[in-house]
C-alpha cells in the first residue's frame, strides 16, 4: 500500500507587465500583406477578355410574344 503526502509549499505569483505591442503590429502587417496579395492575384490571374469580334452579326429568331401555352402543350387562354 502506498501513502501519498501532499504538502504544497507557499504559492508564488509572479506578475509580468508587458507593454510591448509589437505582436499586434506584426499581425496587422501580415493581414495587410495577405489582402494586398489577394488583390494582386485576383487582378492578374483572371480569365483574359474575349477577343473582339469586329463586324460579326449574330441573328437569332425569337418566338412571338403572344404565344401562351398551358399545361401539357395545349394552348392556353
């Protein structure tokens, strides 16, 4: 059988005052660098614009605006 004796000594609390804010400054600099990097990447890595078509005409036939079909392909009212 084991006997455990727990006699903690007097507790010492050490307070360290930190007035250094360089961690926040580095975080802000990194955040700005990431945002600038994303903007540059988006600007230069998007799809190229379509080539100009010159004098090309595209003719499309559209149905008459008075066409009204009901359900099952039967004419409506």
